[in-house]
C-alpha cells in the first residue's frame, strides 16, 4: 500500500471515530444570562432551594460516547442558557435507527432549573 493510500485510510478511520464519539444536546426552553456554576441533582428531593423549571434537554451520543461526556455537554448547555441546576430525570438508550444505520444512542434527559431569588 502506498503512503498516500495509507494516510487517506488512516484519516478516514479517524474521521469515522470522531463521528462516533460526537455528543449533542437538544434543548427547549427559556434562556437567561449565562451562569458559571451548575449544580447537578438526581432527584427532586435533593434540591433544597425553591426553583422553577426553565426547560428540558436531552444529551445524546452514540454508544461509544461516555455518560461523563454527555453530562459535561449538558452542563455546558445549562450554563449557556442561564440554568442554576440540572435535574437528571432519565438515563438510557434510544434504540431507534437514526437514518445513518446507527442505533442504541445513549441519552440523558434532564430539566434545567433556575433558583428563585430569596
């Protein structure tokens, strides 16, 4: 195999792996001034402050994406939309094929919270 063909093959493999490792967050809701700190909760009972839900998000990525990476993506989206906290509501997989032949997408569903002023 010549050098050009080998380099092209390596590049194609790296690009493919990059596509597999992509994560994204879909958000619907209100936006406020960005925040720099976001608390994470896994049950309503953990939230000790009064709050309102400002929106909902789904962090998703292919099966090769770590849940830690999805959580970081959710945190960044929450900060950019002015949330004070994230309430994780569900962790799982979407088993429907996405049109590209990929399935079993990891998902983290969450509510973005804004604390009430005291």
